[in-house]
């Protein structure tokens, strides 16, 4: 095991970003033969499971801004993987194209390989806790963001 130069008490943001980069790098590496990034796979998988999904709902599901997903989905549309239509109330709705379903199908065994590698490294107990803990962290951050406190400059107590 590598010794980390970062103490365990580093802020939550730094710790989670570091873990995210390491995990994303592994998945990107394993998905490289199908020329997909982990972020692309996750979006395609989510749209595929939903059948079709509104842009705003997709962004909310990933707790991201709609602008962020506009860029990501523009890339998926340009690649021919995702199709957009205008739905009720002029909402942008996305679904996979035939090419999107094909690339997702080709990529899934690689994704499963990355999943298995992480599961093997973490062990069954920690693997089982991972999703639940990540969801708790996500919900805690959302609640903290929405808390009735100022997000501006802290006041000094001098």
C-alpha cells in the first residue's frame, strides 16, 4: 500500500476529489479499448436505463449544473450516441441512438471488469458500504449547501 503524503484529517473536498480522480483514472484506463471515458459511460448508462430523460432531471440526478450537462451531452450528440428532442413544456429530452446502445453494449464488459477490480481491492464489506456512504456524503453536502447560512466571507471573532 502506498503511503499518502496527505494526512487523514485533510478536508472532505480534497479527500473526495483525490479518491474520485483515482477511481475515474482506473475506469478510464479499463474503458480505453472502446474509447469511452467513465463519465461518458455513466451518462450513456443512465440514459439507457431511463429510456429517455429530461436534461434537467439528468443534471439533478448527478447533482450537477445544467450547463455542465449541456457540454457533456453536446459531445455525446456529436458522437451520434444520444438524440435530443423537445418534450412537454419545451424540456430537452435525451435518449440513446442505435449507435449509443451499441457503444454502451460494447463498453459494458470493460465497465464490469473495472467494477470487479475495485470490488476485489476494496473487499466485499467495504464495497457494500461504498454506495451507501457516497450517497450519505452527497446528501450531507446538499443539505449543508442549502442550510440557512451565509456562504460568503466568514466573520472574524476578534
